[in-house]
C-alpha cells in the first residue's frame, strides 16, 4: 500500500507543472488590451523597435513590464503581466519561451 501511495504522489507531482502551465497559458490578445489601455499612456510602440532598446531576452522583458506597471500604479496580477509580456514578445521581440 505504501508503494502505491508513493507512486500516486510522484505521478501527481510530475504532472503538476504541465497542468499549471496549461491552466495559466498567457493570452496575447488580452495582453494587447491591457497594454493599449495602460502602457500607451506613457509611450507608443516605437520603444520596442528602436535600435537601442535594452530588453534583450524574455526574462528582461518580464522584468521591464513588471517595473513599468508598478511605476504607473497599474494594479495588474501576475497573469496580467504574463499576458502583456506574451503580447509584446509575439508582436515585437520574438524571443519565444522564457529563458
């Protein structure tokens, strides 16, 4: 009986990350709406395409979106931030999966 319980716990633990990533998959369209409503108050999209931009990977993009939303007082959840990052990555940066 102990082996069966251990196997169930291990199986559940190994499946959990996949289930969580599916449950919280970022939504680029929702991110676009959040971006347009909040980010466009301070700048236009040219900041993402200029040659001297300092966002060089997905992790840096996540940090920058977090920093920006905190600076302007947007009350975004982690899911909101992930959605905006997804939108910006798909539309401008094309980094792909988080490094």
